[in-house]
């Protein structure tokens, strides 16, 4: 991926060791958790702060009041015991594929109400384009690969289980 420069007139700095280089830096995976308590945007944003990053992308997934044309009253998330290990595997792949300076992801389990935060992920990279791409890859892969299940309860009394995330 070609680096885009966020500052006209400046050359984009290239990491001589390539996108997956973490030489001389602490583990870029700063925060990974599955919690049964409310999530904090501030905590996730603070976890990805890095002086070498020029771009930070943050995604917040919230419980919406509808799905597939039906009104949702509430939902619950549950996970497999391996979910955090799978989150780490996904995070490490994103770190290997992008010039990530810092990465964080937290997912909620338990009963949630409409408007509650269900997942918060953030990635910081040298430039904004890389941060956006890495953050999108992180949330998409978490959604598809981490064994977290959603149990939706609809206003009409029906309910359904939805696969990973």
C-alpha cells in the first residue's frame, strides 16, 4: 500500500523495515479485552496514542433499535472461551499487514440496551489512509472471525441468534 502524505509539501516517511516493522518499539497491541461492563471511548483512544502516528481511526459499534425491518428492544452478547485469543490473532495480523503504531479493541458481552456501546476499536498509523484501512480491517475481521454471538430480542416477542458478532 502506498503511503499518502497528510501534509502537502512533505515527503511521506517510509518505515525502512516495511509495514510490519515493530523494531525498537513496544508491542503495538496495547489493549484487547472482552468485558461485561460499559466500554470507554476515552480508554481506547488513549491506548492508541503514539507520537509517531499522524493518523488515528476509531470505530464504535452501538446497539441499534432495528434489524432486518424488525424493532430491536435489546440484545445480549456471549462469547467462546477462546474469543480473546482470537482477538489477539486478528490484531496481530492487522499489525503485520499495516504500519500500525498502536491498536486497541474491546467488545462487550452480556445484556445491552439500545444505544449501548458494543465494540470499540482504534488504530494509529503514520498516516490517515493507513489508519482508516487498518481500522476497517480490524473491525471486519473481528466481526467475522472472533467467536462472539449476538442474541437479539425484538419488540414483537421474537428473538434470533446471529453468528460471530
